[in-house]
C-alpha cells in the first residue's frame, strides 16, 4: 500500500475569471514507503505549491492528499499541526537555523512539544548520525555551509518522521558542499527514509529513484530517474 496518495489535486489563486491563476491542475501520483522521489520543473511550474500541499500547510482547491491512510485536509487545523509534527520533516533552502542557538539546541527545537525524554541526548545522537558529533556546541556562524545544512537535516529527522520534504536543499550551496548534502540524503534513503525533494536542477536528482516533472501546473512525466539523464551530467 502506498504511503502517499495524491489524487486529482488542483490549486487556484484569485477569483474566478481571467485573473485566476491555476497553480496546479489535476495532479495525481503515489509514493511508496521508503521511496526517494524528486519533483522537478521550471520556475512557475507549481513545485512550491505542490510541496506546500504535501507539507500539510496549504489546502488544495480540489482533490485529496492521503498519507498513511489519513485524509490530511479532512483534519482540523489543530490536528493537521499535530500531523505535521508526527509525520513530516522539512529541509528548506534557506535552512532557517536560529543564529543564537547551538547546533544541538537547533536540533532540539522540534522536540520541545513532544514527550521525548532526554531531548538533548536524542538531538546529539542525531547530529552524530549526520557526521556532526564533534560540533554540538557550535553556533551556525561558526560552521561551514555544509555543516549548517547537516544541522538543518538533523533537525528535520530528529523526530524520525515517516517523510522528509526538501525544498531546493542544495540550491544555495557550492558544488562541493552540495555533493556532501546529496550524499547525506542518499545515506538517509539507504536507511529507509522516504524523501520528497523539490528542485529545478537536474544535478540534484542523481540519487532519487523516481522523477515527477511539472510544467504549467500539470505532470508531464513520471519516470525512473535512471532513464532521464545520463550519469555524466550529474555532479
């Protein structure tokens, strides 16, 4: 059974008529548990809108999103917030680390509203998992771009969410640092993590199993990644 079922999603902005923007139209696909899916398309293709819907942050105009047999947008706003905390981890392009908190304190943030015991220990263990066991007490300003990205990824997975959502995770990084971050996503996937990555860059999808391509709010291709671009074009 699929972990994620996207069924006939559409998203419109504005009033009816000529001024209405159709961000997504009749989008449908499924994602298996443990799958690594890339969603790619040019600016304005609907990637960010789709990610916001998948992240339980923006209700579609029509259609349904079912995750682990839960109809996400049938939930109340309060229950949907609980769902995000339990099911989803987020990695943003701008990282959104708190500058005055150390690495371990940043990773502890999602644990504040949970019943986890030994929150600091769990955050430290997660940082060790991403190769930062010796940087627990560093501030973001004392870390490289790649290390900051690893902190953001650790924060996203510290709750062990079923799904990791990544929005252009290497978009602002140099090629060497981007290589390190992509390697970490590959590692997490090998450990069973379901990953949904949104990107406009073909180089970012090299380790994904599958690619959904969007254009003008519609799916124009749904392919196995190995069949899309020759390996020589990747980083």
